[in-house]
C-alpha cells in the first residue's frame, strides 16, 4: 500500500502504511515477518500489513550452514535467505522494500515513521529492529546500543529490552541485536517470538500459529 503524500519534513515522498515495520530482513527480521504473515487468514488478523526494509548485508550471505536445524547441511546462507524471501512473498499481507532506513521516530501519538535514503517513508503502528549485531545506523530513536552480552568481540552490539524483546510500547528488537548468540536458529527464534507477542496482542489472548498451509 503506497501513495504520494507530504512527508514529515514537508517533502513529498512515497509513503507506505504498515501495521508492523521490520527494519532488517536477515534471519531475525524475515522469521518475524513470516510468522506474522502466516496468521493472515485468522479473523483477528483483520487485513493487517507487515513491511520489511532491508539493504542486503545479512551475515547469512557469508555463511554455509551445517548445523541449522531443518536446513540441509552445507546449504549456502544466500540460498536460505532467498528461500525465506520466497516464503514471505507467498503472503499477501507482506512486502519487502529494498533500501536503507536512515531515520525512525515516533510520531505524536503512537505510530512510528521511518525514512529511507531514497526518501520513501513507512508509517507503522509497531516497529521491530532486526538490523543484526554489527550495525546500528538508524537515527531518531532514543535508544543507544550496548556491548553485546554473548559475543567476545568489542564491536558487537545489542539493544536492551524487557526480557521479552520489547524496548518500549510497540517497539521490539529481534535477531542478534536482541542479544542472541550468533546462530541462525537463535536469530530466527527471537524473530518468531517477537511475532507471536505481536499476534497475541492482536488476537486479544496468548496465541501461536500452527497448520496454516
Ligand atoms: C561467516 C559466517 C558463518 C556463519 N555460519 C553459521 C552457521 O554455520 N550456523 C549458524 O547457525 N549461523 C551461522 N552464522 C550466523 C548467522 O548468519 C547469523 O546468526 C544470522 O544471520 C543473524 O541474523 P540477524 O537477523 O540478527 O542479522 P542478519 O542476518 O545479519 O540481518 C540483518 C539485516 O539487517 C539489514 N539492515 C541493517 N541495518 C539496516 C538499515 N538501517 N536499513 C535497512 N536494512 C538494514 C542488513 O542488510 C541485514 O540484511 C554465520 C555467520 C557468518 C558471518
């Protein structure tokens, strides 16, 4: 869903509307998006939309995986990533935008607005930060990354959260940026957990998604 609209700074830009915006489409972000979108046929999903913005630097692009559960040993991370993107593309409720988010901030009230370097904007009810543990170049949010708690390298980061990946209301962190160790299953698992937290709020009760073929 995109239209031409006046941007927050008065400039005209292509503006997309989403219920959930996920910044980062690597293991954590795509897992989060797939799990959210997999509930799109539930009545309480109510036509919601999820947008992923990604600029293509996932660590998976450097990996060959022999120990990721359910993944054929020796599979290239690029193949796994492409497979996850194809899986997400099967859902009508999901969109991937290629580009870099330069700024994200809260609008007066509740919603967030993210601005890409292209000038495109995404306005969203909820924001998930899944940019990996090496990069934090999104301006505008009042949260500063700290040293990563589980990696023995000084330049690895994480964003503190409440123990269930919530930084503040409607703002979540997923993948390694949430403090997970550098394994595909952990990054993807945190993404799925964030998705289930979001879906449970939409459903009005604790939920999960099974058997949505
Ligand atoms: C060489 C290597 C080998 C590995 N081998 C294995 C293995 O054998 N088994 C295993 O389980 N794991 C392995 N891993 C680890 C695995 O790749 C990571 O755990 C996983 O990719 C982390 O997921 P993530 O979503 O946190 O980050 P990533 O997958 O790195 O994704 C982060 C995404 O955010 C995007 N992004 C960041 N900032 C912005 C922005 N401002 N705007 C838009 N997009 C943005 C990036 O482009 C990227 O696509 C390996 C990693 C490496 C580097």
